[in-house]
């Protein structure tokens, strides 16, 4: 095969066998069926890390974190303590794979809902080691910059002023992995806002984690059909209602608190 450092090859023969519990409600949820799980790598109570049973991406090492044993939960319904435990667990394994030196880079992300690209409804995240691709090569600082919604000494949450794909992208930034609690708290707020208070409530979102210049960053993105201007021309769009989103989040989640000056 031609050497390729920019595109992942999707393995259709494996993809065809994969169950789809988002499109098909009658499919038995493979993540509820915990007694038949195989290749478990680690667990902390009801949080389980295992090898992906359907590794559809060539030249990768694909793992899945099953977040909970409750199929109907989501990140907005977990207790604060549970959410913190989950993000600690996820970051620990993400960075352990990164530090193993076996991969060119390691991605950590979550799909939720039909427009997110996800196929299984049960709450889960994915950690994938990439043999040949460094996801950081295409990153720019500007995609993480934006209007600060809230800031503490350990980190911040902002609304992208130059989003990577377009419209609403929340960036959660911490400066030290010891501050994963702050990461967890801000992610939970962003997810709650997206699912309950964004426009009429948006049923799909993605989380993408980045280890970028000594910072740990999570992008939380509500998902709709991707803008054709981005698909065709890579032109991201930005909303003229950003201030409204920032103010609404401040009043809903931070008692109207403005960020630190
Ligand atoms: Zn389930």
C-alpha cells in the first residue's frame, strides 16, 4: 500500500459486522451485555476499558471506554463525582497510550447521537492509537481561542471565535493533568447545555481531546448536518449570536458570574 500519513483506511469487511443500536432499536446493546464483554483492559467499578470488538480503522489500536452500566444515562445526568472519576480514568489511559511511545499520536473522543457519527447509543468514549498519523500536524492555536465563559485558577471554558468546522465549539482547557476535575466539571456543563438549552436542545454532540503544547484541551461540539461550505471549501462559519450563548451559559451555570479579569 502507498505510504499514507493523512488518511485512515476504513475496513468495510469489519464495519459490515458491527451492530447499530442508534438506527435499529431492536439490536441488543453489546455494552449492556457486560458478561459477554471480551478483551477488558481495565475497569473502575462500572467504568470499563476494553479493546474495540470491531476495529474498522487500519493501522490503529482501537479501545472503548464504557462509561456506565446504565444505557439511558449520559454525561449530563452523572453525579459530579462520577463524571470526575470517568474523566480521570479516560485521561489516565489516553496519556498512558501516548507515553507508551508505540504510536505517532493518540486520539480520545466521544460520539453521542445520530449526527455525531456514533453507531452505539450506550454512553461510551474511544481512545485510538494511530500508527502513522499525528493529529497535531493540522492543528492551529486559533481553533482553541474564544470568548471566555468562565475561568478558574485551574482552567477555563470558552466559545470558539475561530471554530475549526463552524458555529458553536466550546473549548475546555486545563494546564495540568492534575486538574482533570476542572476538565470534568466544565465538560459536564457544556454537554448539559448542548442537550438541554442549546437552541431547542441538540441531540448530538462530539467531544474531542487534544494534548496541545503542554495543555489538555477538550472541544465540545453540538452536531447537525455539516455545513456544505465546510465540506466543499473548508470554509468554517461563525455565528453572530455568540454573545448570547456566552451570557446564557454564565447565567444558567455560573450564577451570572463573569470570567476573572
Ligand atoms: Zn446499553
